[in-house]
C-alpha cells in the first residue's frame, strides 16, 4: 500500500515542480521585459498557464517570485564542494583563479546581467528588487570569498579580516568591467578572457600579500 501511495504522489509532485518552474520562468521573462513594478501576477499566471491560486500556492506573491528567481541564479555563485583547501601560495592562486573564473562566467551571463539592470531601473520606485539582489545574490558571492580567505588564514597564508580580503580580491577581479557590461559598451568575455582575468587577479592579490621576512626597518633620523 505504501509503495502504491508513493507512486501516486510521484507524478503529482513532478507536475507541481513543473508548474513552479514555469511560473518562475514566466516571472523572470516578464520582469525583464516589462519591469518588476509593471508586471502583474495575473500576467505571470497567464504566461505560466496556471491559475492565480496555483501561483500563490506554489511560489507566493510577486516579491517571493523575484527572490526565488535570484536565489536560483545565486546557487551557481557558491564555492564548489570539490574546491581544495589552500595549503600553500600556489594552491591559493589556483583556488582564487578557479572561483574567480566561475564568478565572472556566471555574472556575465546575459540573464544575470539582466537582473542587475532590472535592479538599477527599479531602484527608486521598487527598491526591494535591489535589496533582494544584494542580500541573496551578491551576499552569496561575499560569503563564498570570505570562506576561501578564512581557509587561507587558517593555513597561515594570509592575515587580515576575511571580509576585507574578499573585497580586495573582488575589486582586482572586476575593476570597471561590470559597469562596462551593464552599459552595454563591452561584450561578454570569452572563456579565454575570463580565465586570463581571473588568473591575473589572483596573482595580483598574492603580490599584495607577500609574507614579510622580518620587521620593517625604520628610516634613519636626520641629525
């Protein structure tokens, strides 16, 4: 009996999962085309071919749909489970290069850039879009980088606050690239450009954190 009940629930669960995916795809497409504030739940329900009752039951209100869309894309910005813990400077360069390349690749995806443009466009009238992007999407990146920096600290490779170290590496990685991409004056980078930018940022970061061999000598005082 239990097996038959489970098998009966299977197709229903799959159907709900499919409907939820359609809702989120429809919501994201509508937000990109019409803007968050101009999109109604009725339009999203029509695009997803579900009733408004199903829409609220499976996902929630419009704000929850936005959060779900951002969360789905933010998962790709987490530190991979198989990323090695840095034990020396060479392995730290490899870890930073790998994560930096993943970050550049995911954030420069047209759909992700579209979310950033949406947040900027809605910043004044609908600030919750930017707040959701920052607290869900960008915070995922910050947490991932802080974790890498903390691991490097534990291995004796770095000193300083992990949050500040993460910000420093992020600045070296992006420079003004993000602004150019958002303005549409730069094309999406190729895989080779992404790998090169990530490696360059990792090497530059490590050069700023060369371990000191001893105390810095004070300059001689004039007599």
